[in-house]
């Protein structure tokens, strides 16, 4: 059974409320296929404003942004079809943005199967960065979660935190022993053909 993240690139904006803001059109609401425990989440086009990030390689048209002073919430999705004990890789794009207000920070955690990575810093950069989490499935269903931390450390005069996320995808990772056996078998075929 395949492990598929629904709307992992946030391109499906059907059912969301399109709002024309000073910088462009934003889509308010929880992205299709996902659940959100807080408020202030939007799906934005990469062309939203001059402060919008540049898409990472493979990024499409939209990304998710959540913001607030504290207790923003968690964006999550339950993914089915894992084989317990097998290895997988969750790949995603993350970033900050050129801040609209002085002192914006990003402070959020991406997690799956009990493994998490935290991203925090002063939101000054433009651009999205690709990262991944390698994990071993502990159940047939695993939850992908992005949690914007409740009490980020805002600099003096800081206004709020921002966190940008995009392009979630999953793939199975071959076990080293399986990859080694395949490599040995391939070498055997090459050697046999040379004879």
C-alpha cells in the first residue's frame, strides 16, 4: 500500500476563502486534507508579495504560512499504509520570509513517528530550503505534524512569529542489507556477461 500525503504541496485551494489583501490574493482556512488546531493559517502563492519566499526546487505555486504572537497551533495529517518496521523518508520545504514587521521570527517543529526537527531564527531570509526526516514506521498510520511553538523567543521589539512550509512527500527507503544484496547481484550479472 502506498503512503501518500494528501495535498502535500498545498495546490488544492478549493473550498478555501480567497481574500484580496494589500499584497495579493490569499486563501484563508485549513488546507484540504489537513487538520489545524489553531487559527491564522493561509495558503499563499509564491507571487503573493515582494516579501514572499522563492520556491525550492520542485516547489509549485503555493505554500502554507501560519503566524501569531503565541499558541499558533499544529497542522497535521494522518497518513495510512506504512509497514511497521520499514524505513521511510519524509521530505519537505521550509522557510522564513522577508518580514513585513520588525522582529518577526520563525519557530516551528516538523515531526513524524516520534522524530522531530525544529526550525527557529530571525525571519530575514527569502527562500525555501529542503530538508528531510528519516524514520522507521511504528504503526500502519503515522501523523505528519507541523507545530508552531507556543512561546517563541521574540527579539526586543519583536512582533510575531511566521513559519512557512511546503511540498511534503514520502518515500520508502531500502534497507541497507537489501540495497547491498541488490548491488552484489548486479555485480554478479555484470561479471557473468563479461565472461
